[in-house]
C-alpha cells in the first residue's frame, strides 16, 4: 500500500510541477485563423507569414487552417452558431458578415487599433463597415466590373469609349448597324445580368440606394423609382437587340460570351476584372486588343459616375469576440498581412492590392488603370447576391434574369424584390 501511495504522491507532484513548468517548457498561447485559400496562390504566402509570426512572437502560436471555399461557408456558419469560431476568420463582407456582427461575434477593428485602417484605400473598407465601425481588413485584391471593348472594332468604326448613357446607346447602334453584336452576354448563370441592374440603379439613385432599401434606412425601398427605371432601361437594351440571340441560355461559365469577344463578333462585354486572367489562359494573343471603360453616367441621375460595382478587397479577415488574444490577432493583421512582403507577393500573383497608392505596386498598365479607378471611386458596391442573404440573393438573380427575358415588368420586379425583403 505504501508503494501505491508513494506513486500517487509522485504523480501528483509531477502534475503540480507541470502546471508551473508549462510556460517555461515552451508551451504557447494559440491563435487559429481560417481562410479559403486551399488551392490559390495565397495559400503559400499565408503559411509563410504565419511561420514568420510564430518565429518572431515568443509565447504565441498561430495555426492557419485552409478550407475549400464552399465547405468553408458551412463550417464558419456552424462555428458561429455554436459560439466556437476561430480567432481570425475569412469573409467577403456584406450581409453575411453583418449577421455575425448582429449576433455579437465580431470585434470592431477600430476599437483595437484604428491606425491599421489608414493603410487601405477608403473604398476597400466599405463592405465591412457598418454604422461607422469597421469589422475587417482586406487581404486579397480589387475586383471591379467594367465594360471591356475591342479597340480594333472601335477604331475601325471611328468610335470612342462612351462616357454617358446617351453616348453608350449611340455606340451600340453603330455596332449593330455594322453587323457586330453590341454587347456580349451569357446570362444562364444569372449573375452577369445582375451587373446591369446594380449599375443602372446606382447611376440613377446613388450609392446608398441598395443599403437603404435592404436595411430600411432613410425610407429606402426596392420599389424606389430608380429601381423601376433601372428595369426599364435594362429592357430597353433588350428591345434594341443589343445582346446575342439566346443570351439567357448562354452559360458564362462555359465561355460562350467570351468566345464572341475573342472572335470579334461582339464589341463590348460587361464583366469583372477576372476577365483579364481568364483571357490570359484562353486567348493570350487577344489581350492587346482590349481595353475598358467605366459604366456610363446617366443624365439626371443622382449617382456618382466614379462609383463601382465589385469588391474593393475581395477577401477580408475579421477578429471574433470570443478570442482571448485580440491584441495578438491584430498584431498578425497589422505586422504580417499588411507587411511589404505580403503586399508585394499578392501583387506579383495577379492581385491589385487594396491599399493606398495601389498603382505603385503593380507593373501591368491595365492593372494600374484598375487600381486608379478604385482610388478615385466615390463608393464601391459589393455584388448584391454576396451582400444579401443567400436566399435573397437567389431571388434577386432570378428576378433580374426574368427582366432580361421580358417575363416580368420593371415595376413587378421592383415589387417582388421589396416583398422578398419584407418576408
């Protein structure tokens, strides 16, 4: 029995000693970060920056968990609902982030260290700023939606990039008269058509029209006359026969709309900046033939013609309220994610960094031009279907596709959007 008691006493002593010895034996406080870069070029850089942080921050250990994009959406939702999220998490801003904020799960960056936010161009923080507080920082690149056009076709016909809607319609008519499809569109996926509705509403009603309607602020409504007018102008393009035959059945994902641009059968194409990367893979010789212009201003509209539809940061990192190490989480964002090395790596791998003087980080003239449009933008509106809840986003895309198909009136589409929000 005495031997048994001796063993018990020994193990008890070891346990007590261990409690005091843990910090001295190299055990650390831990931070966990989840992102969606399981297969992108940013995966290696995130791992490298985490390694740098761990080597340079005694007593702390950062673990980065890379999750596949679609699986991540479920994983983070379950974790947030269960109150067990990581310390730092990936997001896209907009409505999903707002839901987590309203649930008390996200800490404002401003309240930890506001200096960090001064590093980024103002527009890049729009998707993560609510009621004057900012809940994340961008860590990927700028993606905006522009009208891409074939310079050879424009030169041949004596056309110049239009700045106003009146000029835009005149360009479209000139292209059609000369046997060229004015605008390429593959709207089977629905989201390409949404670009038109978003931009027209912005140019007519101003940069706040969407958030006012979605959050019921300032008497906002999706039945605002600007939304009805946006539907009318969209259908006017259809009636003018500006799009390819069967455009609502052309699959953007399979490249049907891009093929019309590559073969010079169409003159213009409203698409995001990822078109550059896609073209580089599919038709690299065509790049020199293309340029872009911003969505035209509308005479009498309230919208700032510098406003953009897109994502001024693309991916964001936020800090949860459940973390025990807010300051260390911010330390990683402040000293590693916004480090010179990280920004340079991103810019060399096809990202236009959403930072001040972004144009100075990229060499490609087209990317420099994109950076400058963001730096000059009065407002950047995140894509509706990303800002809205997933269910509402699907309803929005269905309604706009139906507008293009002439299956619903502009007033009917506006009312259906309003009803979807209220219900």
